[in-house]
């Protein structure tokens, strides 16, 4: 079996660097061991698609873009009119050493596979996107200020609350930013741009100082 390798190469091998005041106010690293499934209804079958999800989940699927919802241990992101990203494992394996290969949590992986099988392939396109994306985290007291230097959205905590997310751009590169915790953000980036985003984050965090990894 092929093992998924990090797209960040040696970018996370250093320990970080001190800021102008000698402190390190943020941490930057890669989330490992997660799985991403995209479900997108075919045109004209949106109602049947929603009904199939409702039958499997026992409740209606999320209806609002911008607010992540956790159902059966899986994180749901509504990314279109009848389209979802469903993520397993981001809360279980974080910042594993960049040389390690972290496997998804079995229970959550099974839940994701059951979900993929619960919706008939005649209703939607079911696509596994884990290998095409990298999830980078930044956390700490200055994390919001670092991100605000590159994204054109309001990240104030009264506006961009915990478990809110936005499909936006960071320095012209498409990203999905998820406010995972009070001072922690997950950035889902296309694999080919992951190194660019990581380099930008470390450059932007330099004045504040940063740690690499857990």
C-alpha cells in the first residue's frame, strides 16, 4: 500500500525562531491522520440527496455555509448548495512528526465509509480528497493577527467564532480556514500550494516568534 507523504518536505524540520521581543507567540504545524470526503449532489437531485443524508444521519444535514457542524464524530462543512466536505480525525492526531505517517482513527474512518455508502451513486458524486489537500494549523495568542495579514475576511472572535469557517484566499492562494478552537485555526490547502502557504505563515509569524510542531 502506498503511504501518504507530507507535501511540506523539510519546512517543518526547524524548531522555530524567536520574535522581536524574544518570545514565541504562535505554533505552526501539520495536522496528520485525517480523512476528507466530498459529497456533491447531481443537478436536479438535490432533494433526494438531502433525503438520503437525512435517512442515514437521523437529522437534516447542515444547512448553513460558514458554520461547521459535528455529527457522529465527523465534521461537516457545507461548501455549496448541495455539496459538503466531511472530515474525520483532525481532533485525534495533530502535529505528528513530519516524517511520520499517521493513520486515520479507525472508528471515524469507518463512519466516513458508511456515509459514503449510504448515498446512492446515482444521486451524488462521492470523492475522497485527503490526498489532494494538506491541513496546516496555527495556534497561539498571535495566530489571528498573523492570519489577518493575508486574508480579506473579518477574523474578530465576535464575528469569526469557534467552528466558523471561510472559503477564501491567502496571498492569492485558495484556502479554507476553520477556527478550530479559541486560538487555533486549521487551513485546508491544495497539496501543490501547501509549501507556499507554510512559508508565508512562518514569514508572517516572524515578528511574533513561532514554534514548529506540537
